[in-house]
C-alpha cells in the first residue's frame, strides 16, 4: 500500500513539473530578446492580440496568430541549421513554407567571424577544394588549413589554384598570429614553394584528416555536392554559405 502511495506521489510531482514546463514553453516570448516577461498591449487593427516585452519594449504578435510563417520566432535558427546540414535553398523554402527570398535573406544577413582557438598548432594540414560560381564551367578554388585533432578550420582563402593564392594563405597565418610546428600538404608545387622554409611534410598519407573534412564539406554544403546541378549564382552568397558552414564545424552551433 505504501509503495503504491509513493508511486502516486512521484507520478503527481512529475506531472506537475511537466505542466509547469509546458506552460513556460506555451507562453509567448519576445522574438527579439527571447524574454517571457511580456504583457498584453491592446489589439491590432485586424483584431489580433498585441504583446509588449517588458525587457526590450518590442511589440509583437504571438506565433499562433501570425499569418505569414516567415515572421515566426525560431525560423531564422531553423533555416541556418538546415543550410549547414546539406539542405538547399528551395528545399528549405518548401519545408518551412516560406519564400525563397526569405531563405536567401537569412543567409545574406548572417554574420559569423572565424577566429583561431589557439595561437600555436602542433600540426596543420592544408589542401585545395573546388567549387563553382555562376555555372558549372566556372571553378572557384578554396585553400584552407585544418587541424585534425580539434576538427578546426584555422584559416582559408579563395581564388585561383595558383602560387599567388597559396602565398595569400601563408600570409593569412601571419595576419591571424598563428604559428605551427609542422605543415602537411600534398605534392602540389605551389605548396612546396610556399612552405619550403617551414617544417613541411609532403604526402597524401599525411593529409588524411583534411581529406575527410573535404568529404564532410561535400555533405554539409548543398552547393558543394558532387554530381549535382547545384552551384552558387552569386559569389557573395557563395562566400556566406561556406563561412556559415565553417563556423558550424568549428563551434557546433549557428
């Protein structure tokens, strides 16, 4: 009998906690600062309830009353997350039931800055990565440095696959204040020339980590997929998409 009473009490407490959590989640929150300290503030001309945030004084309508889904709170985060998980612009538009322009605006207005976690790395791997901008006949190269141990993209540059672009990557290390004990690349002559004064290790067996990361990029960024019709029409959007993916790989969130 006592055991049954104990089970009933535990069940009641669990349901009570769940109910409180549900009320908190169901309660409208500010789309600007995410605060739940809000109050009713009259009604709109269309008859919908208007709310006022006590924290940042933002006026808004609850998600349940919104007509256009592009204004829903949390939509921007969902779009950003889908962009870095290999879902294309038009697919996101269909899934989230918003316009293509809305998805593109979220990408264009995203601002992420990559900063190295450390000033010195024991080993860095460098490789090139081909992408397309404008059409499938216009290649646009990416050269970047990757630390396998921490799974971090340390530095990167865009341009042609030539000595000049490789030199810019070497200068990027100096600009970021990054040093390294060993640099690993393949046998491309530009790499051999640029890193000849460093502790340079040449060979595909030493760039396994960055080759694996190349595969990850091919799966995470839709416009980088192999054997597909996807490519970037604008260079600006192209750079934004890759910067967003790099940030997600380095920090695990967007």
